[in-house]
């Protein structure tokens, strides 16, 4: 897939009871998310990207533990990723994909649309059997077989079996 802009994303936060008295909105974000310093958060507030309790903030101000914050991250360009190949196996519930290196499985960090999950959602939109969703993760730069399931019960059962297997491997 070539580089492309996504639609942006809204990150939601609630400071909670551990909030230090006198903490500002920008100070909270800067201490919680080290990728951006106080000046960057002040700029985001000034640009109207940050809301508190459903209202766009016009300036930085004090934050209360019960406040609900939302940062509306503008669209950003996601880097090119390999195409998602067709399934190696599909029985109507389980689907196995040979995931290529360089393709993230789930949205995180700089990846929102260029992920296996989003590509499966687009590929199977309107499919009466449902959308296959990953049962486990593989790292972005890991290639290999990725097991997906359409039914939530199947995903839960397989995920539990994988956790049990991992726990046994670690105890031996």
C-alpha cells in the first residue's frame, strides 16, 4: 500500500484520583505522553485540538480528576506497507494469513489504517459471515502465519489456548 493520509483519531483520557493538585491540561498531557513536550501541547490546545468535558479549550487551564479530555489528532500520513495477501486457509470462521514483514497487525503509534485489522475490515465489509479479526499479534517486522477468527467465541477460546501454551513454555 502506498503512503496515504488517514482520517485522524480522537484519543480520550480521564486523569483520575491520582492527579496532582494544580496540574494544567498541557502539563498533564506532557507528563503522560513523553512524545510531545509542554510547548507542543500548548500549541495543540491553541489550535483547538483538545477538548475538556466536551468543550473545545481556548487556552490551557487547571484540570480536575473527573474531567474528560479528548485530543483530536488531525489526519497524518501513514508510511507505505506491504499488501495483505489473500488467506492461506478459510473455513468460514477461522482464517490464516501469511503476514508479510513491515505490516502492523493492530492500530498503534503512527499506524491506524495501514494495519492487518483495518485491511481485513475493508476486505470483508458487508460479508455476512463477518470480519476475521486477529487472535494473536505478530510484530510489525515479523512475518509469519497470523490466525484470525470471525466469531468472538472462537477468538476467545483460541486466545486462551495460546496463553496457556505460552505459560507452559515459560514454566519449563
